[in-house]
C-alpha cells in the first residue's frame, strides 16, 4: 500500500501523521491527535505475516493492560473499520498504542550513546523490566520478542517492552511449550541486562 494511502487512513482515523518510523517489519507511524502523540501500527496488504503479528500483538496487549513496563494498547482497527475509512485493501488492520518518547536499546547501541547507568547496574529499572516480564508470564503471555529493537528506554530512563507481536498465549500451547517460552524470555532478559552491547547472538536466535 502506498505511503499516501496510509497517510490518508491516518487522517480519516482523526490523526495527523508526524513521521513514519523505521526500521520496522510492519508499517509504523508516529501520529498526533488534538493533545498527544500516539503510535499506529498497520499490517501490509496481502501479507499474512504482518497481519498475524498485529492480531497477536493486539491480543497480548489487551491482556497486558495496566502492567507497568509494557506499552499500553489504546484501540484496534479491524479490516471492516479501515475499509469504511477508505482503505483500498480488504485485509489491512491497525493498532493504536501509547507513544513512549525515548530510544530503543538498538538505537542506543548503534549511536554509541552511553546506556543510562541506571539500566546497566542492578537498578530499580532492571527490576521493573524483570517484574513486567514475570507479570506478563503470570497473565499467560510468553515469547515476548525481547530484542534490543523492541525495548525502549524512555526519556525518564525507564525501560518499556514495545512489541509483543510474536507472543504465545498459555492456552494456545502445551504446558511444557509454555514453560520453555517463559524460560527463553528470562534468558533473553538476562542477556539484555548483562550484555546490552554484545555482538554475540542473543539467545532468541537459538532454535529449540
Ligand atoms: N510505543 C512506541 N513509542 C515510541 N516509539 C515506538 C513505539 N512503538 C514503536 N516505536 C518505534 O518504531 C519502531 C518499530 O516498531 P515495532 O517494533 O512495533 O515494529 P515492527 O514492525 O515489529 O518492527 P521490528 O521488526 O523492528 O520489530 C521501533 O523500533 C521504535 O523505534
Ligand atoms: Mg518490533
């Protein structure tokens, strides 16, 4: 779908486009309503992967509502709604989320900005990220895609998980598989916290 068509959809949803955000596998925009910045994430037309990603992210974020340390979902726009608003394609969906001002761990690493000390050492922030992950697990959400590009350190130096689009819900898999996915998350988290600048492959690349 052309840039122009996404911008038109954003306008019809009642927002102003601020900018398109990259890198991204889905189509991600920073937008603004009368008062605030928001994020809208769309799937690409005729693309099952991005469609599945956003449907999954929507489910996971619904369940994660109110947990501190993970981006909050605001609204989901289904295919019908977007078609009514002039989407020229039948299968595009969108997800509206809060905007978190800050930088991803990947951006911090690439730009050689020093990581906030508070993040590296055993701090409140680390504990917050850990407890967000544990609470997500308790609510039956695992495989949180804890990569450096999916964690934002906010301007107030607080870490947020921003993209659980690969999530696995407890009722979808066997008990053993869910346990494995939880263990993988904890391993990724440990790696992120211990070696945020390492070029060694992160454990989420490991196959089972
Ligand atoms: N809630 C948010 N607040 C601020 N910036 C965000 C937010 N969500 C996404 N971004 C920015 O947009 C980029 C892409 O977002 P996201 O990870 O959700 O898309 P994606 O299609 O899953 O991309 P990727 O394949 O890199 O994971 C992020 O790396 C981040 O820079
Ligand atoms: Mg992502």
